[in-house]
C-alpha cells in the first residue's frame, strides 16, 4: 500500500510539473505570436519579401549594401562559399559585420545565418570533424548522437552562425546514391531516432540558449529513395510507402522541436518536391502540424521549369517560406530577380498576401525563439572553444563506437601494443582528407591535409604502440616483409552530392594491388575500409585475417587505434545491409529475397 501511495504521489508530482512547464511554454509562444503580429503590421511588402530571401555569402560579399537595401532575411555559406581565411575568428567577424548592417535598417530585423555543418562545423579550419552520419548510424546510440549535436552547436555558436542545415534524415535505400553517408541508414526507425537526437543536441533545452543552434531537417521528402540512387532523381512509389519509409523521420523531427525543414531537389512520381503543395502544405504544415518554416535547397526552384517567374509562383504557393538564392547580381536568377518576380506576382494576385504573411510570420517567429532580437551578435567567449580537446574527446568516442568488425579470424584482433613490428599501408592510412570525406572545408572534400588538427590512423597507431615497436609505412603495400601484422587502410576518396553516384562499388585497383602486394609476403592482413557506404569487398575480405569498416571517421583517428589495440571493444552494428554484388543493389532488410554478404545490424566484438 505504501509503495502504491509513493507511486501515486510521484505520478501527480510529475504531472503537475509537466503541466506547469507546458503552460509556461504556451505563454511564451503566445507572447512571441503577439510580437510577430505587431511586427508584421509595420512591414512593407518589400520588407516582407526581403525576409523570405536567403543570399549566399559569395553573392553578397561585393554587394553588402544590398543587405539593407532589400531587408534580406538570411545569409548562407554554401559548399564552396567561404572567407579566404577559415579561422573561427574570421567567420565570427564577418557574421557580426553583416548582422550589424541588418540591425541598422528601418525595423532592425536581425538576419539568420545558415551553413552546412553536417559532421561537425566542417567548413571551419581547426574544427572537430565527427564521423559522417552513416558512422553515427552504426553506433545505434541516440545519446551519443545528441552529444555530437551539442558539441557541433557549441562550435557553430563560436563563429556566430545561428542555423545548421542538418540533420539529413534521408532514409538511404540504394547505396549507389552519392549522399548515402549523409544518411544514418536504411531503416526509418533508426533514422528517426538518431535524427531526433541530433536535433535535441543542436537546439539544446531552449532554442534561445547561448549555444543553441537552429536545426534543419532535410531533405523533404524521399531523397534517399530515388530510382537507381540517382541524386536529385525521382522517387517512384505509392503514398503508403512514401509515408512509411521516408516521412516517418519528419514526424520524429517535428516532435523533437525542429523549426526549419529543407525541401528536396528530388521528385515524387515525377512531381518536383519544390512545387508539391500537397506534401509541403497539406501534409507537412497541415496534417503533421509543422509550425516552423520551409527553406528551398540551393537554387532548387530553378528546376521547376524554364519560366523563372512561374517557378517563383509555384514554389511560394506550394508552401516554401524562404528561398535559397546563390547567384550575385548579373547572374541568372539572382536574388534581385526573385524579389522583383515575387513583388509582381503579389500585385497580379497570383501569390496572395496571406501566403506572404504566413511565410514571414513563420520566419520571424523562429528568429524570436532563437533570441536573435535580444542577442544578435557573436559571443566571442565561445570562439576559442572551437576544436578544443574536450570536443575532440567526444569525437574520438564517436569514432570507436562507429567501427564495425566484420571478420576476426584466429582472434588476430585486438593487437598487442607491444607487438614487435607492425606495417601500415594503403592510401588512407595517413590521409586526414580521406578520413573526413566530402563536406570538409570544401564542398567535395579532398585527399591530403585538408584541415588542421586531428590525427591520422597512422599517427594514432604510432601514438598507441610501445616505444620498442617497429612501425613501418608504405602507400602501396610494399615493405611489409618481416612484420608481425599489416594494417591496410583502403577505400573511397572524398566526394559529395552530384559527384558521388556510382554504378560500380568495387574497390579501386590501387587498393587491390596493395592487398596483393602484402599477401605475397605472407604477413597477416588487418584491413580497414574507409568509405561512405558498403562496397564490394569479397576478395579483400578473403585475403584479410580481420576486416573493419571505419566509414568516414573524421579527424579523430585515435578512436580507430582504440579499437585495433583493445582499449575499446567493437560495438558498432551495420546500419546498412552489405551486398555481395552490384546485382543485389538495392538490398534492404525486409526484402522478399534477402541474402546479403552481411545483414543489417551485423557486427562482431572481441
């Protein structure tokens, strides 16, 4: 009876505080709604349309007076759009410079600045680069992913930026797709769970917190399900399948508090998402109750048709609230073209004022929730924390939790730290660029020393073994003779969207040649695969005593060494089914015929 009474009291206490919290949030929301309504009443049509206009840094840097002239609502840093100096302070200084221009306009509406920080603050030199989402998917650990989001938010806040175009909650159903690594995996439940965790980490307990960053769930809808895995392609399925596989993650994202969603380049059964009023307005804003704002992808409305004015009309009427416009004046379909076209459409009654007011209200409300009106400038005390040892520690943990052990014959792993002679080989053994992959400093990423800070796998191994261990290294596998073991690091070179789609996922010839060269020596091979997706590995698997898929681990290669030498036992489980051949792709758990090389969820340990 006493136990029952305590449970009853606990229930009432929790319920009471839940009611108080909900009531407090409701009052706060109503107060913001009143502010937005009052602000909207003061605004001219020009000022409203300005709020709906997002301009790329490269397009505005020579025309900064246009920030005030057009009352611009947002600036973004696109894939290759960055300052000449990539240090955190430079980003923060530019942010403050541009924001101050907006604050001196008639109404002083602050801009919201966005960036693709998709695996850490990856455009900023010296930032911590986390594993890409496919690796985080292999952890199956929402608490860790929330922590990754939190650290990323702190580093973004240190550069002044308010808005992260992440997480990507695509459900990747065909690994030919070059953005597979941006997805947490093939299972909608896993993607929804981890996407929601990242949003909570990024946005913090309250969106107006000192280090809270606006999340942007992307790309709505079906981008991971296109036919043949073609980027920006056509997702062909019935609505039930679309909802079950591709929409589920957005329901979780909205519940987690996502206040912005980016629309996909892709189509559903031949209809471009940027013009799909049913899915954008009726379903997302109506049925699912999304209260934030929708932003287009990079120049994506241009793909709706050849008549730009009609593209503007269709996209805004479909439910787009903010349009991403990368081009400078004088170039095709730049931000001035958009502004003029939308003004004309309103005057012609082709876009109702009510649609404009709805869009601007949504944008202003999020700006109030972010606390931009109260604290519009960078908190410079946060800038020095970018790339800190504390942050790298979390990334190292993310790396070791992401590794998946696929084979371990004769228990060759873990290796002894007192091993006499270890040979390291392969193109990705000493290459921080390959470890990080695409979306690292530059849009497509690149091999080599792309970013300062971090540890390559070769250096991590040297840091771990005893002082008496002989460590040798070669790029091509040569020189392994006499070693007790060879750690061979192979895989993909960096790529990103548009350039990553592949019809053949076989290993590169240089990787196969390196394996053959080491095999000739008779030295046992431990193979590490650094890649953005499963690849065709059968021959390499056969030639290796042990095989680990390391995905794209980022800057903290020490996490790989932690697993190799047993400081951390492997816990990673595959977020994708692993195919035997290209003929099996697409292959996903639940298929009628399911015979993968390794099934979804597979992963060994020590």
